[in-house]
C-alpha cells in the first residue's frame, strides 16, 4: 500500500506539472504568433506608405502633363519618352515605350447573335542608360539638380497608363535614390508605435536575389530565424523586387513580459506542488521509519525487562520457601538480587526518559570549568572492569596541550562511558580500544578508536538517531536500545560541540568529539 500511494502521488505530480508546462508553452506560442501578426501588419503599412509617397510625388510633379493630354482617335499608337539626368553621378536614363490601343468587334451567340466591342491594349518598353565621360559635357546639358524632360507625343494617354510608365521608370533607379534610410527608419518606428510596439529594431533591404542594398541600420545581416521579412517593391509582373527584413533583439523579453505575471504564478504553484509532494513523501517515509524503530524498541525493551523480572520472581519464590525464609543470609542475598535487578530496570527507564527530556530542553545542564583529561580518566575507571572481563586492552595517549572546557562533569563522563561501552559491544573477541586527545586553538578533540565490526556509510549517517540500531528486529546478540549514541549527540550539542564517526566495515570505527575550549 505504501509503494502504491507513492507511485500514484508521483504519477499525479508528473501529470499536473506536464499540464502546467503545456499551458505555459501554449501561452508563449500564442504570444509569439500575436507579436508576429502585429509586426506583419506594421510592415504592410510601411510598404503602403512608401508606395503612397511615390504616388504622391508622381501626382504633384506631373499633374499638369497628365491633365493636358490631347484626345485622339479610338485606335492609335501612343509614343512617349521619359528622360532623367543625374548631375551627381553623371548618368542619363531614357525610358521609352509604345502603347497600341485597338477596338474590334466579337460576335457572341448567347444574345440574339449580337456583337460586343473589345478594347485591346498592347505595348513595348525600352530603357537606355548612358554615363557622361569627362570632357563630353556637350552631349547634353547639365543642370544644378536632377532634371526631368518629356518628349511629348502623348495623346489620350490614360492616368493609370501614365502611372505605370512612371513606376516602370522608377524601377530603373537605385533603391537608395527612391527611399532614404531616415525615411524608412521613421516610417517603421511610427507604424510600430501605433501598435504599441516600442522596441529597438534593426532593418535591412535586400534584392530578390538576396543582395544587400544601402538601406540598412548600421551593420545588419539577415537572420532568417529571427527576422520578419516583407515585400517592399514589386515589378511589372507582380514579382518582388526588394524585401524588407526587420529584427528585434529584445523580442523574447517583450513576449515574456506580457505573460510574466501568469508565468510566475504558474511556476510558483508548480513549486508549491513539488514542495508539498516532497514533504508528504518525506513524512510518509519518516512515519514508516519511526513505526519500525518503535517496534524494534518495544521488542528490545520487552526482552531487556523479561530477564530482570524473571530473576525477581525467582528470588521472591525462593524467599517464600520455608527452608530459606528462616535463613537470613540467603534472604539478604535474594533481597540484594531483587534490588539490583530493580535498579537495572530503573536505569533503563531513566535512559529513555533522560533522552526525551533532553530533546524537550527539560533538563538544565549546569556548566563549570572542567578538565577533560580528568573526566576521561574517570570514565576509563568505570569501564576497566568490563574491558578486563573481556580480556581486552585500552591504551590512551593524552597529547592535548589545553584540556579545560566549560561543561557538566556528570553528563560529559556519561558521554565518554557510552562511547567506550559502544566500542566494547561491537568488538569481536578481546576488544582493543585506543583513546587519543589533542587540541587546537579553539577546540579540545577526543578520539576513541576500536577494532570492532565497523559500519557502512548508510549506518554512519543514522547511528546518532534515537532508537536506531543496525540489527533490526528482536535480535539480542548485542544488547541496547539505540539510545546511547543519541544521548552522546544531545549532550555534545548542548556543549556547542560536534561528534562524528569514521568507520569501515569489519575494520573498526573512530568516534571523534570536538568541544570548544575556554
């Protein structure tokens, strides 16, 4: 059930995060498309305004010529010639053409065998380009500014036809003479501002063949991935002569800023979901672990209490025996046995209560100046009999120059005793224990090394946890409740010190205690 709950919660979390990311991505794509549409509309207006500007120039410049065209017959050839002389580049452009209008009748069958009149217009255009050579100014006069002239054999030339002539002639001119960088930049900026797009931009105009022109903002190269292209001028066949490319360096920041609030809100909720899931999973694992630890503790405590209780019952039964009750010596021996076993149970209960009170700060630890070497020697005295009983060895080497700290003698003695007893418990055969001390400028350092069974990296991380024992279940080859090292850590923490273990399986362990010097 525990595994099933974790799997279902994980699937739900992944699903929720996936949906959130899907909607965030959709929102981003929608904003990108909206931005692209706004740019395309702006560029469309840019090209329209440029065309309107050329048409306006045509209207103003040649209004008189158009309005004074002479009427002619229905079918005639209209010859015209359009010249431009550019004094700056010493170039002469001549653009001429012929337009033939013909009216003819075409019979039709669907209306009483009547006929319809069809007008056909055909034409041919010619373009000549020449350049003045030094010393050849007599070929044609040079004016102070660009000069336009017409050889007017224009008869009944319609307005739209003349406009087409003008547009064809304009295509023969370099694009930078039709439009300046300043004009193009201002028009683009104005159209973007109308759609509330106030971003820095770069632009460049390229021919249909991909060749760069002089119309560009500084150093500009085409980046087709990030650029927005739009046709700028068309030719007589409806094809594109030039393309306008516009790039926005801060485009992504602009798009993100539009949805930043909802994006941050979504990410915030995703973060909360992940934290909630992690906390729930942690609590589940922690509760499961606590449940296992409590079960182990109850099993161990029950076993530890069974022996003294059984001993007390046997002693009481013996005392009730008429043969023994009158033997004062035996009665006193059994009474002492009952007292020792009762004291043993009381000590075990006290250990549990003591660690609990320490965690709740219900025990006040009074501190005074103590010498750690004296405390270690006192602890060694308490454990010497146990070590001798196991035929073991305990060597100590006190190298600390300074050993005075601010601490509680009783609790610190218990700390050293607990670590020494732990070394005894987990040593196979005759224990060999070494005790070292050393000092730095700020700390007194105590190291207790054994050559016992050691422990893995996983055990080292949990060995100071309350009720933790490496051997699970009701296994009693090593006595204890998993409280000794937890008590050690609590007392060392109360003295503002640190305790840690270095160990390797089957090669022993070294417990290090660091306490601040006075």
